[in-house]
C-alpha cells in the first residue's frame, strides 16, 4: 500500500473547512491542519495576489480518485489544486491511517 500526503487548495478557511468536512465524513483522509496565508500565482495570464487556505492531510493511494471527485464537488474554484506526494511514515502514523480509514 502507498501512503500519500495530500495538499488541497481553497480560496478561504470556510471553503477549506467544507472540503475537509466532506472528506472526513467519507473517511477519505486522516484529517489535519488548515494553513492560511498570502499567495501569489499565475492565473489567466497575470500574477494574482490573494489570501489562500490549504488543507494538509494523509491518505492512501486507494482513495486518490475519490478525493479528487469529492474536492471537485465541494470546491468553488475553477481549478482546484490537489497534490498527492508519496511518503514513508513512522509505524504509528501508518497504523493510525490504516485504522482510521479502514485499510
């Protein structure tokens, strides 16, 4: 089984909470912090600056497609940014992921 760190963008904390609540309700992610801060990125040919929120969580490759679909349903962003980064965790973390998500 592959373990993944998940990084999901949101336009604000309220949207991030809605996305995280939806993913937690379906037991697709372990849960985690919502990080907020200034952001700067290319959007439609120009650089945009705005506050942004990000969800940082953990899951397994088994749930990757379901997470993408759920985020697309809940997010109001035209392009929701979802990253999956494979990682090796300590035994306690991977057991917590397995026990929580039913792997």
